[in-house]
C-alpha cells in the first residue's frame, strides 16, 4: 500500500512539472523577441532579365547515318562554317534537308 502512494506522488509531481515546463515554454516564446529590428534589406540582382537573345535558325545542309549513329550537317552563321550534330533516329527522321535546326 505504501508503494502505490509513493508512485502516485511521483507521477503527480511529474505531471505538475510537465505542465509548468509547457507553460514556461509557451510564455517564453510568446513574449520573447528574436532577431534584429533594423536588418539591412538585401537587394537581389540577376542578369537573367537584362539579357537579350536573338534566335537564329541554322540551315540543314545534309544528313547521314553510319554505324556510330545519325548525324546532321548544319551551316552555322556565326562561325560561317558547317557543324556536325549527332542526334537520335526519331529526330533525324523528322528533319529534312533545307529546313531549319
């Protein structure tokens, strides 16, 4: 009988301690202020909006395939020379000579 009364007192004390701890945490978080009041504003800049891009389509001069894969020969206006591109069969099949790439 003595043992049950002791357990009851321990659990009652733990219950009161938990309630007081939660009350302390709640009141402390409600009234405490964290951080700096006059924090400097950070200005974010990006060159993404300032860049202008002109789209240039290159003319397909030819296409061929071999054991290594399917290729397109495309004339590049910037370098004034033809370039070779390795592409998949499904894309190679849709592109015609004289078209744009």
